[in-house]
């Protein structure tokens, strides 16, 4: 079972982009904010644009990021996250993705 639920509404994605704290790394951009009172668990959205690559590449990257976030949220309090990988993420290996996500989550 995943440690997070998915962001589903377009308004939630837009709100995180506008009001969330932004952390940029060479491989991805991460937006995060505090959870709402009604959130029981972390809410995560992963947006992979067509600039990253074809559908097979985008879906593989999305699955990798979901697995990394699942592990990274184990010891953290609930939050709202939006992860937007950059085109460089398509060529990055799993360990590089994990290092970027964990470093972005540790920044204030």
C-alpha cells in the first residue's frame, strides 16, 4: 500500500504551483505545502510533460518517482507535493532520481 494518495483535481495542482514552496534541482522541480485539516495522508501529484519524452519514457519515469516518493515519505509528516521532472530526468538512473527527491524534500 502506498504511503500517499494522488492529487486529482486540476485546482489542487494549480494551487500548489502558485502557493507552494518551490525547490528546483537539475532533474526536477518540487512544489510542497502544508496539508489541509482534512488530509489524512500525504497527497502527491506527478506531472510529466511531453518535453521529457515519448509515452513509454514518461510512464516509466512516473512509476519510478512514485516508488521513490513512497519510500521518502516513510518518516515524514503529511504534506502536499507536486513533482515536475525536467527533460534531463529521462536519462537519469534510479539512484540519481532518489538523491534529487530526497535532497529537495530536505530543503526548507
